[in-house]
C-alpha cells in the first residue's frame, strides 16, 4: 500500500513538471517587457493630465468662493499619485 502510494505521488510529480505553457509565459513576459516603457510613459502622462486638470478645477472652485476644497485636493492628488505608482506596481508584479 505504501509503495503504490509513493509510486503514485512520484508519477504525479513527473506529470506536474511537464506542464505546457512555459514557453508561452516567457514570450508574454518578453512582449510585456518590450511594451513596458511605453506603458510607464503613458502612466506619467496620465498623472500629469490628472494633476493639471485637478489644479485648474480646484483653482476655479477657490476663485468662485468655495473655500472648503480639502477633499477635492486630496482626491485629485491621490488620483495622480495612483497613476504614478501603477507603473512601479506593474514592474514589481511582472518582474521587469
């Protein structure tokens, strides 16, 4: 009984080592590495657009007499900050 169980576990390990898809995963990683820098630049551009749009909107609200703009400042700031961190997160996630 123990021998057949040991043999079954060894054969199961052999089957797990021969899984397909490793070359496809390497190809996907290589394609992602090639496109990563353009995606990182895109995240910087989006963060800049979010920051400028937020600054204009907050300035407009402030000039119109709305002086309680702390929540707006935080929302626009963290939206731009999130876009900056997205590139770093993707590089850490995919090991680029």
